[in-house]
């Protein structure tokens, strides 16, 4: 009983016995409080405040733009011969399904085809490729060969809120944090004791 009581007392008074442990525990508690406060005041608010997010987007929508884009079909392969064949099929206006059927046989993928909108400099396009309509030359980048069928070039435009949601939410969180800190600085005064610091 004595040993058990002593151990219980020891456990309950660790912070008094060991100042370093006390500092760690205090830092941990304050970190949890700060995390909880940030969650409530900034992160959760940015996710749930749809009107505030919409207003923030409308005020800053010039920051969320598409670069010039192209509606294109990109064929790529590690083997030049298959890209050359894809280039011929593009020139003959064959469909993507037809090209895949002709070049990917016996469950072997010889050609990969990606289609959609690509920004200039996007990872889906070779670095040297300049946006243009029609069938491109063959490009080599790393181990891959590429040919692109450019269908339509779209000018630079503003992204919708849905298209830019991730970045808008991140920027809105930063905006909320800055304004929250400013309001705290106005409400509370503090002084740093430089000698202690």
C-alpha cells in the first residue's frame, strides 16, 4: 500500500519534481489549445462558410486564372513506331477507340492516350510543344515519345470557384488567419521581456 501510494503521489507530481517535464507538458497543452482554436476560427470556418468563401473569391478572382489551354488528344509511348502510327491515324481522322484497338493488342498497352484540356507547360504535354491546332510533330521527352492532336485553343480565362476551390480555400484560410491575428493584436496588448527572452 505504501509503495502504491508513493508511486501514485510521484505520478501526480511529476511536473513539480521535473521542471523540464513541466515545460513539455505546458507546451503540449498550449499546442492543443492553439490547434483547437485554429480549427474553430480558421480551418473549419474556411470549409463551412460558403458565403464568405464566395465573397472572397469574387473579390480576388483575378488571382485564379487558366493560362492559355488546348483541347487535345495526346498519344504517348516508349516506342517510336507506335507514336508514328498514332500520328498517321490522327491525320486520317481516326477515333481514339480505333487507335487503341489497332495499337494495343493481346492485352499489351503499346500506346497511352490522354484527352482533355491542357495548359501550356502542363505535365501532360512535352515541354517543347507550343499549343497549336492539328497534328503535331513527334516529340521525345525522357523515355517517351509524344504526338498531339490539337483540336481547339482556349484563351486565358478566369477559373470558376469550383475549378479553383482548393487554392481559394487555402487563400481564404490565410486571409482569415491574418485578420484574426490583427483583431487579437488590437484587443490584447503584450510586452516581451527581452532579458528573459
